C-alpha cells in the first residue's frame, strides 16, 4: 500500500472514521463525509475489521440510538460501495493478545493491529493516537487522504 495521496486506491479504516461520519457535530465529520464520498465515487477502496462494526454498535447504544436506528445505520454502512469488512477469528484474537501485552492496547485496537499485520499493511486511517504506540503502523488522519 502506498502511503501518499492516492494510496494505490486501497485504505484500511478504523472505527472512528465511521463514528465521525455518523456523529452530528463530530470534529472530523466533514472530513469523514468527503472520505465516504470518495468511496462512493470509486476513487478509493476501503477495508475495515469487523470489530469496527461491533464498536460502532456499542457507541450508538451509548448515544441512546434505538435498535431500529442501529439496524438502519448498519444497513447504510453495508450499502457503501467499495467498502469491505474483514472477519474476526479465534486465531486473530490469539494474535491480538500479544499486541495487547506488547503495546498496552485494548482488545479492539489489538484486533485491528493483528489484522493489519496479517495483511502486511502498515497504514491505517484513524484519529486514534493509540495506533502511534505500534512502531510498524503508520497512522494517517482522515484529512491526509481526502
């Protein structure tokens, strides 16, 4: 994966990109909107861990969204062209446990790191500075790619 603008057309995205897109008044909402427009416009292809969907549901529930609203949002996300979700497996969680210990990460971030490691991807689009703890990961801000 290329780490400059253009990216060879492939990016890996973190949960907070989805949250920024959906959360009214989020500091990064306008950037996230532009990001997802690029996906819809076929100028980018994105992938994310399925753990992002789980984290997103948690955040939506925390913000008092109803089950019906959450379902609608999940269906909306799955309708985004050029966006694919990667599965979480037991082996992946086992690998993630090493990253939890080595870099003092939470489980979700460690699963993302294990996924990136398996795919030999070093770049992630995220506003989460916890990824900066991992020396083989380069965190890119949403604005870096729009």
